[in-house]
C-alpha cells in the first residue's frame, strides 16, 4: 500500500489504540443531535419524531480510492459525503455518523488524523449540525473506512423510490459526469508507465483540472436539497452514486414507470452524464406543475414505460458503476 503519512509520524502500532483515539477524537464534533457522544459503549442520538433514517457505506483501498491520489483529508470528506447523500435522498436531515476504520498497524497516525479532519470539515460544509458520535478502530492490511449515517425525518414521511407517477417531472441536483471525468483523467495521466497510480503525476493532473479531480476525490453533493425536495412534495428520490441511467432505472423499476430524459438538459456529453458515477447528486420526481426547488434542474419526465430509461423517447443503456466490474472496468 502506498504510504500517505509523513516519514516522521508515529505509526498506529507504536502508539496503540488508546493513544490513537486520544489524537483523533478531539478533531471530531458530536453534532447537535448527540445526547451522548463518543466515550461510552454506544452513543445516544435524539430522534425527535420517534423514527430515524440509517444507512451505511464502505470505502476500501483499491476499488474505492488510492492513497497515491487521495489525501487523508479527502478520504474523510468523501466518506462523509457518500453517506450524507443517502440520508438526504430519503428527505431526511443528517444528524450523526458512526465511523469504523481498519488500517495497517505500520501506517502513520497522521493518516487517521487527516481522515478525522476531513470528516469534520465535510460535515461542517455539507450537513451543518451533524457530527461523529462514535466508531471503532481495527487492524487490517488494507485501509478500510466504514461509515453509518443517521438522519431525522422531522415528522415527514420518507421519500421512497417507489412513488414516481406518469406525468411527474424528473429533476436532478448536482454535477453530472464530473467525477467520472476526473477519474478518467487520473487513470489516463496520473499513473506511471506500468499503469499504477503515481502521486507526482496525479499532482500535475490536479493542477490542470482541479474541479474535475476534486469532484472525484472530494465531491460536494447538494445534501440540503434532499429536505428541500421533500418539502416541495417530491414523489420519489435517490442518491445518484452509480450513474444517472443506472440509478434512474431503480426508480423506474420500483415505481413501475419509465423515465424519459431530455438530451439537451444533460449537457454536451450525454453518455458521460448518464453513465458517469460518484457525483452523488440527487434524482427526484415531482408532481406536474409543482415548483421544483433549487438546485434541481428539470431533466425529463415520467412516462408509461415500466422499468425503462429513455432519452428523447428512445431506449438508453444503463451503464454506470458496479462494484464488481466498475465504470469502464475501472474504479477510483
């Protein structure tokens, strides 16, 4: 595994779990909903209306990220972002994260400190008021970050994938294809002659394409748009993490309808907009004639074609990210 720590940083093994936690926990905030944060066997988080939304996600070195490309701060930020959007897609407000990390004992503790800083700042930027309330540390030859996120529905019903109806508007919030473009650049120009990720070449890619690389390594999804969509009466919604077409098909199949995208609304490269994964935008449907809240853009309509994804009335493929194959056979 590529070493992302400074050479003079103590390793996790040298410090031990107690000392490592003593360096990490002060970097994190428990958030406004935490009644009891880290320090006991479990945290206590307020659930105002008696319900909570819960989701989990996993980031593994190799298929999900490369330390030659990502800084520890970016890993923490992305770990927060990928979970916050799943909560937002239910129409809920994120309240708390629980984070488990398995890392090689030889890894410098500054890597974990950087991940903690990224988690803290990602939460502050994307879901103010939410915090990290606990987690776990373990040893592994492969750096792995597992996050469980919680959310508050604030008395509203959850927005499901199964509520889209024929005639609804299809709207999307967030970037479309930027993360995939950034990943393609890293694979094309951020690797050495043998095809392995190269930090020096990746740094040059960052300098020339900062927005696209950041979209892949530290995305800034529209988390607050989830609550806005719920308040505006969204009939269905989900996080677009595996590609717009692939995820749209999930709404189509769950709702028994078709989604017909307007090619002109998808931008100049329709294929990348449909197939590019990891932007972590939100795809939602709204009743016809209802106001579509910012930052959603209307990109199509719900039609009577059960389970089908169309572009300008013609069938579209459902390419995208699959954890066992990847977009174009590659992953971040």
